[in-house]
């Protein structure tokens, strides 16, 4: 949770809200986020919570090749660890939302989960303000961290849109730059020296 909050919410979402959506007039139409690697749904839940706190409408697209079984995600205690509010009901709604269609979770959060591999996903041009790249580590699945994958993803970002990820490996940085991103290493959460934010110029 600490890593995800630091990497995706603070370095990605809050940065985007401050830089792009600081003027409330720019919030019309909301913020469009793509998550590459839905996994346990933790990033989606944290983004839902932030959307409610900030009062900004978020359209959240999550792609996942191997959705987790309910027996795996249901016992997770993430929803009970966010202060005084228990988000278990919302966590369940996010996971039980139908795949491959948009589902309204709240007035501030709509999710569209897509059952598709990252390496074959082709986003529509210029849709997303922010990408959470939370795929399995490059050593485990190097095919997900290639220039080709990042070239596909960059087309889905608006100019100035950003991609945030936890990996700062040299191969990852070079692939992102070759795909057209400008990259910057930023301080990581406790236990991790750096994380990466990449911007479509």
C-alpha cells in the first residue's frame, strides 16, 4: 500500500491533478487513467478514494490478461486500512464490475476493465492523462517492458500526459526514451531508492 500510494497516487495522480487540473474549469470531462496490470485492484481502490476526496471525475481503464479469482482478492484487507472508513463494499464492486464494459461505481469513478494482454493492447489516440504501469517486474516478464509496448501506450496519452512505474532499470528507461517519452527518476518510497515518471512531450 505504501509503495502504491507513493508511486501511483502521489507521483502520478496528484501530480497530474496539480499540473493539469488545478483550474477547476479544466476538470470538465474528468481525468482519464489507464492501468496496465489490474492485479489485486489496489491501485483502482486508491484512485477511487482519491477521486472522492478531490471531487474530480475519473474514468479508469484497467487491462489485465489474468484476472484474479475471487478466492484470492476477497480476503485482502486493503479496504479496511484507509483510516476510519471501511471501503470493502467499493472494493467488491470494483472487482465484480463486468469486464469489457464501463461500470459506474460512484459519481466520481467509472471503471472499464479489459481482459486483454498488455503487449497487444492498442489504446485510442490521445485519450489518457495518466498511465499506471504496474506490470510484473522486467526480470519476470521482459516482453511487457519493450519499446514496442511503450510506443503503443504513448499514442494513448494526451500531450503532457505521464506514465509512472516502479522500475528504473536501464533497459526500461532506454525503451521509454526510444518510444518518445522524456523520463525522470524520482525519490522512491521507503525501501526503494528511485521510481520513474515518463512524460509524452
